[in-house]
C-alpha cells in the first residue's frame, strides 16, 4: 500500500527490520512517525536508547523540509498513470514503476514524462550520454522524479555541484553506479540507492545490510544493452532485493520489456540504450512502443 491510499488521519509506523540507528533515521526521513523494534532490541538492549536519539520524524521536526525520495516515490498513487482503474485493481496488476534513463535532450525528457515515466535519469558520470549539472538545473519541470546517476571511486564524496542539485530540489535522488563505499550510500539512503552489476551473490550481499531499501540490478557499467541473465535473477530472487522488491535494468526495450515483466514481476524497470536512435538521443517511436508494451502486458 502506498501513502496515497492512507487518506485518513493517522500516525504511520515503520515495522520490522530496524537494527541500526541509520535505519531509524531513514524511516524518519521517509515520513514515518514511529518505528516498531523487537528482535533488534532483544539482541542489543542498548539499541532502543540509540534509536530514540536517532529517530526524527521529518513531518514533526522538519515541517519545511522536502519529503525524502522514498516518501515521494511511494507516496504517489500507483494509479496516476492508470487513471481508469481503482486502487484495488492497480494493486492486483502491479504495474511496475518506470524509469527512463540517459536523457540528454529536453524534448526526450518531456516525451518520457508525458508517456507516464515515474522517474527520469540524467547521467552525471563519464558516458556517451553524459550531461552536466547545468543541463539538470535548466531542465523543465516534470511529474516524474529526477535522478542523477554518478559513478564514484571508493572514498570519493558526492561532488558539491551534484549535492546542491539535490538540496535545491532539482534532483530527487542520486543513483550510485560506481565503486562507492557502503557508508556513503548509507549516508544518502533517504535520497539515493545503489545500482549493482550482478555477478553472483558476492555482488549484492554487501548491500543487504545497507539502509536504502532497494538496489537496482544491472549487468554493470550501464548502457550496455545486455539483459541480466535469468540465472543471476534466480539467485537474487530469494534475497531482500528480489521478488516484489526487484528493481531491474539492463537490455530493456520494446522487444524485451513484456517478457521481463511477465517472468520477474519487477517493482521498477529502468531503460536507456534500448530506447535510443543514437547515444543520448531517444527514438520517439521506441519510447511510445515501450509504454504500449507495458500497458499491454499488465492488461
């Protein structure tokens, strides 16, 4: 259930899975007014006091602050792009969230937004699709949330000019696509997540204990046009990032998206090179057909 369907006065409580102060901080930033902790406090009696110090509901203590990325993502109604369906029908269909990445032209951005993208991505790292922060700063407003993709070395911080875009609300989140330290991704957990090139369990296991609730499963590198293998996705399926929590990138386009949705039921799908006529330039016909295929498979 998304926050949009909680339309009565209430206090939302985050239940289960809190074992570290960073996770309590994330829950507060995500818009929850409380956390319920059981196993974590039983295993570590000092945890309750540390959580009480760390937990700070954004709505209570930061009324002027922008909602976290996760609150914005899951707070919107899933039926916004399916206006003729009831919330119950949307829950049964489970239309995946759609991210269109590698946008480098404003007309492509506007078309992706008009077609129903939930997120749009800008590459702020070395790539044929790279744009500079000025491009993001001047981008038109969109209904879709805006994500900046960075590729950082171990120990490298998020560049100040990209942090500023997030602080100013011009970017909603950062997608980490390099060799970033888990501690950096944790510190950005209310406004970011990690993309992981799947190469066996060793590739995603280090992120299981992370604060951000999702990783983006990819083939590595980004923009390769290769599908993630079914064997890799089968191994991921029983992890905290599989099943209904799967965020999937890699090789998605009009010819592949329906099969991927039918087989893996991802929560989010992320496409870039499979929708291009050249690097950084989207093909309008492919974009339209991509959304038609998504609509067809859920119907």
